[in-house]
C-alpha cells in the first residue's frame, strides 16, 4: 500500500512516554492540523504515529538534523509535509536554541 502525503499545518513535535520512560523507549510524534488525510476531514487536529524518518526536504536545501518547516516526515503509515509551525512551539524552540525554520 502506498503511503499518502498529507499536509500538516500549525505543527509541533512531542514524544511518547512519561517522565519515567527510558530515553531509548521514547519516540517522536507530530501534532497539527491535517489537510488531505484519507481518514480525517481537512483541518482536523491529529497526533501521528511514530516518526520513522525524515528522508528529504521539500526544498532543495541540505538535510539538517532537526525537524524543520517544509520537510516531509515519514511515520509508520503516512508522509507528512510540514507547512507552518505552531507559533508557541516555534517560540519554545527559539528559547531553547532549536531551529524549526528552513
């Protein structure tokens, strides 16, 4: 089955688990408003399955080691094109020296 490509707007990254979960058992998930998802109406807020990779940028820039706006991120079931980071998440990332902008 071919994985669909869904646009994720107002996105942010979280992890699974709780404060007592060992780091090796944590996985990253995306949250945001999905557009073009086969199971949800446009604009529906979702939490994805675990991120399994971010193989390429939607732009021609070289791949960075962090998840950034414009990337296409692969999860277990779907590819997500990140389009517009959540302003609160961007502010947190800036305050903690992470960049989410290409």
